[in-house]
C-alpha cells in the first residue's frame, strides 16, 4: 500500500525499527507526545486563564463545541472530552499499528526542526492572506486569538481531516468501491469544502473569496494529512493560524 493509502486507512502499517524520519514523524505516538500533547496543554490552559468571552466564560472554537455536542448524544459530557478523544484516538492508533514503544521517544528532539519546517509554505499562505482578509474575530485580544488558533489546529483537523476522511474512506472505497486515486481526490475535495463552509457557522458573513481561499487551504491540509499524517497537519494548521494573527497585528505597524 502506498504512503497515501496507509496514512488514511484505519490500520496503517506497523512502524519498523529501521524506519526513516518521514515514517517516524507521522507515527501516532510521535505526533501525540511531541506535537499534539503540548498544543493541547497550551490550549486548555489558555482557554482557562487567557481566553474569555464577554460573559466571563471560556471561548472555544466551533469544532470543539461540535465535538462536545457529538459526545453529548451518547450521554457523555465533560470539559476535557475532546482533548481526551485526541489522546485516546492516537494511543489506540499506536496500539493498532503495534509500533515499538521506544522508537518515537528517541527521535523527538532530533526531528524538531524538520517538523517546524513542514509548516513553512502554509505560513507563507497565511502572510499573503493576512494582507487581503481581516480577522473574523478582530475584537478579540491577540493573546486570546493565539489560544483559539492553537485549538483550531487540533480540533478542526480532528474533525475535517482525521474523522471526515476516515468516514469518506469508508463510504467511497469500502462501500462504493471507487478506485483509490479518484476516491482520495474526492475525499480531499469534499472535506475541504466542508472545512471552508464550517467557518460561517458563527457570526462571519459568507464571502466567495474567503470561501475559495479556505477551500484551497483545506486542499493543502488534506494533502499534508494524506502524505504526512495527522500530527504534522494539526501542527501546520495551528502554526498557520498563529502566524496570520501575528501578521494582522504587526502589518499596520511595519507598513
């Protein structure tokens, strides 16, 4: 099976001890321990102590709230359920792959610069986009927006890449038996349009230009997910959102 296929299939191949950087970087335990867990901690602490709404409650991104509503359908409620879902999914994924426990731990520090460099091109997208589109939540303090940006990277990618692509994989390949090339193209395109449309569930007015840009961004993140896995996709998304917040607030001062 190709790397594209293994990245989004329910049970990717086991990580061998001789695997190179790319295989180790997309391994579930590596993604969890070195990328997602620190981001989750920062987001949870930030929403508790930094990001507040006008009613002195925690501000949460829509994807986080949607996950809580989903769990509530099954009678499960709790402030940390979405975060626990991320941890549980990646640990279960690690066990299903039967990866060696020690292999991701020994490569985390060495791979830091490479993980950060994977965010480079999408950050350039953010710099360009910040010149043309204002922040939809510009009345919120920059520190709160940075916290929400980190959460968007985690939970929007959980919903629109990991969950949506898995469901579409089941529908298009396992049930409809489409050819994998066509199926993966449809999977990424459909999830990208859903990702773009999701941003208008709040107070933002629908505009074709922003919808087109977000669809393009969704295609980019979808491609990263297919070839590099969930962790790097979520990290790239969080980095992009943080960069666009910083650029929007710095550009007026440097222009």
